[in-house]
């Protein structure tokens, strides 16, 4: 069997096993509502913030020693000095990327929790008001 035939068979099999469920839960999974577990999201946000803080300090602890070693190696004519400088630069770039990602995760989760709480309060107020309107009519 050629690759194209095998690929077509795999796609056909996958398409046959896929079903779309909109506005309903998968069979046997319980309720249909989206559940936002604030404790779990808060814990993930806290861990992201902790990692962010640790990376800002721990990710840079060897920068000065590495730069010094690279300079010393370069002065002695070793090509590894320039390589170590490039390595240190790449490391710092990657640490900055991780720090930014952790901050984005932490801030995004905090925003999600906050906006969810505000939306819940708004919905509660609307439903309460609509019930009052029913009784006053």
C-alpha cells in the first residue's frame, strides 16, 4: 500500500469516528455547563507567578561568571570564548521568553478569574431583577 493510499484510509477512518457535539455533554460525562474551578485556576496562576519570579533571579545567576569565562577564553585565543558568549546570549534570550510567557499565563488567568466573577455578578443581578419584575407585574 502506498503512502497516499494509507493516508487516505487513515483520514477516512478518522472522519468516520468523529462526531460533533454542540450544546450538549458527551455521553456519560455529567452536566452541560462550563465549570470554572477558581481554586485550580488560582493555583496554576500562583505557580506561573512563582516560576516567573524565580526565573528572573535564578535564570541569571551564572551570567556574570559565564561572561567572564568567555572573555578570558577569547583573550587566550580559544574559539570556545566566542561560542560561550553566543551561548550566554541565547540563554538570556530564552530566559526572557520564559519569563514573559509565565507573566502572560499568570496575568491571563488572573484576568479570566476576575472577568468570570464580574460576569457572574452581572448575570446574578439580571436574573434577580427579572424575577423581581415578574413579581411586580
